[in-house]
C-alpha cells in the first residue's frame, strides 16, 4: 500500500523579476528553489550514498542545469519552478530495490513522455519512500505542467494500478471525509486539541441549560461568540480566529441542532450530570518554592492549565484566556520535563545547552560521514555490518539531538508568552478579588 502527495516548488517572484531585468544575473541564482529541493531529495545518507537515484530524460548529476536550460530555451522562467512529489510505503512492505523500481515505473508512466524527472529513494525512515522532482516545463513542447485535480487523481490511479500489479494493497476510497491529521493524532494519544476543548465547554453549559437562550448566554459568559440565526448554528472561541459549526464539533452528529435541542429538553426530565474532566491532571509532589527561573515558571503555568496540581488541591480548569494552550499540552509538558531534566533555570542556560548540542550533532554527522565512506570501501561483510550498526546509532543520536534543539527553540519562544499570560491571569485574579471585597463591603453597610 503506497500513499502519494504532490506540491509545487515556487521561487521568489521578486528575485525572478530582478533576474529578467538584470542580464548580469546567473541562472544558478534563479534556480535556488529548484537547487534546494534537488539537494534535499538526493542527499547521500538518505539514498544509500546516491545508489537509489535515477534521472528520467536527464542525468541526475546535471539535472539542475538541464532543467534550467529547458526553461531558458522556452523563455519560461517564472511561476512554479518544479513539482515535488512523494510515494511512501508501509514499513517492511518493500525492499529498497523494489521501492526504487516502483518509483521509477510510476514516474515514467506519469511524466516520462514530456518532462525531466529525478527519482530518489530515501532509506532514512522506517517507511521507505520515493521523492520525485519534476521540471514544470516540458522539454518536448515547452508546455507547463499545471498539476490540476485530474492530474493528482491520475497520479493516484497510476500508483494504485502499479501497486496492484505487484501484489501490494491499495487504499480504498474512504466513505467520508478524513479527520484532520492533527486532531486524529491527538485523539490517538488521548491528547487535547481545539475542537475537543470547545466540546467540553458546550457540554458544561448543556449540563444545566433548559432553554436555547440559556445555552447561548452560558457560552457567551465564558467568552464565546454564538450565532443561532443561520442555517447552521456557529460559535467562536475567544482565542480562535475562525468559527465552528456546532454539528461539526463531532463526527457522530451529537452536536447538531436536533441533538442539542433534545439534550436541552431532557434537562427537564433528568437530573444534571457532571461533565467528565477531559484534562489529564497529574499531582505535583514537589515543593515549588525550591524552584527558580523558568523551571518555576513552567510549573506555575502547568498548574494554571490544569496539567498538574499540588497534592490535596482540587482540579483547576483553566480560564478562557489560557484554554487555547491546552492544544499544546503535550509540548508544554515535554518542555517542563526538559528544563527540569537538564536543570535549565534561565534562557541563557537554554541557549548554552543548544550551542553545546549543536556542536555534538556536528561531530556526530562528521563521524557518520566517515563511516559511510568506510562502508563503501570495505569488502568484509562482518565489518560492514558493524559499521552499519554504528551508522544507525549515530543517526538515532542526531535525530534525538535535533528534537532537543527544537525543544530549546520552543522554550525560547514560549517563555515570554508564558510570562505575559501569567501577568494577565494575576491581573484578572486581583480584579476578581477586589470586586469580591467591594461587594462584601457593600453588604456590610
């Protein structure tokens, strides 16, 4: 079973115009976008030191020059420079040789009559996959490849036909629209995502609302904008840039107009049921007064989000101003664990850690490059096997290091945002306390 994707490679239009107006510009400057995608798809360590790279209507080693010459000869240097497509197989489904062969067959049938294509098979992931870089201008007649919907459908049909021909399974056409990947991934991990937060708020209000107006005012009290006048009811979270239709909050239809009215009417007949808390809350057993800097900042923020709570204290549900950040709960939890694990108390500590890790990654990459050269030269199968194991170990270290670099970068961006939001929460809490005191004072008069 193979899945396919295709998207356009675009250049900076301003740079293209500068090239057209300035005769001193070189075609290499114009081809930066194309050069970048060709360089990525043909990296040595991904393609077994370029063993699995094939050119169709061009030589891989000179493909950039040939593609740019085709564009120049037909005077079509603007717009989309190329198309980048992917064909990906399930882990263990095909061997590297089979994967590359299937990719070349697909590229020949799809573009082989008119376009220059470079096919590269990447082996750096568990799932083997082919990358295709397709020149947007035909070397035969100078016509541009537009990649219309019918072309995308044809690409998938050819892919399915080739898979069937070689005894591989194909993806059956789904009966309904696929779930958003981010939500699907969060649901799979029992995580939090935006639509899930909104469902929780709607359920909280529907637990007591006995009229439609009561539901509307209840949601508006916690910051939502609710519109019940159109064909489909909508609501907008206070920190959202878009509106959601009620009936699209869940795929089973339980938030459509009829079901909502049924739940409101049932509140007359059945006692109110508490809404199950969706926030997986962990107890914090430590003493936060001993923490300093960003470690203490993250602990406080995790408490405000309801991700953790001091032992013995009731569940804290975040205020509407913070609720959107529950979408990033996994990331925030990982960052909190990361700063504690590496004892990072300031942003300067994070920057120093990142700099040190970058140097380590560079060293590992140099070691891996040396191992690749040894693998190519050795004829001893036992030594080759050991070298491949060393290579894979270094690849894992590099991948893990890059993930930690990304966490450091996320911390750098998030810390100022956390500081601002905690100030806002403190200000709102002070305002609430002051209002409460004034109310109590008025009662005593």
